[in-house]
């Protein structure tokens, strides 16, 4: 039986940063905009702390050409800096993403190997 459990080791962003290009789970803190119509009325202006998938890079250029160093970038291209640096939303902690389920020792599978990897994961049963 394959265990589908995983352990997450959080690292404080003020003390260490991941290697460039590393995909991570990032704990982000900030404040919802009081003018943001997309949020519920109860969250407007409130502080938040949440987890998002991101990657870390030592050099990133935003769509407008702005250069960022030692930053976390999400799938929408939003750049967040480590906690303590000048940014509206900052990363307090990060953790390496777990390995794919099904007993794999990797975080990504591409091409022809995907169907077999998925089948292996789907046939795995939660263990202890």
C-alpha cells in the first residue's frame, strides 16, 4: 500500500530562500484593498495570511519591464517579496511542494509517462 501522506517543512523567508526556479507553497500576508469590489464585504480592508503556489527566482522581469530580485512569483505573474521588504503583500514562510502522489520521487511528470503515473496514484490507498 502506498502512503499518500506528506509532511511540510515551513522555512521562514527572513532566514532562508529557496533555490532559483523552485516551485513552492508560499504563505503570504497583506491586506485586502478597501476598494476591491471582487472581495466579499466582510473581507474589505482586512489583513490576510494565506498559502499560494508560487515559484522563487533570483531575477524576474514583470510585463511592464520592472526588474525584481529574490522574489516569489505566482501563476498570474504577481510578484511578492520576502517578509520585511517593501511590498504590499509579502511571503512570510515557504515550503517545497510535495512529491506527486503514488510513491513518485518527483514533482512533475511530462509526456508519455503521465498516464502510468496517474494510474499508479489513483490506485494507491491512503496508508498510515
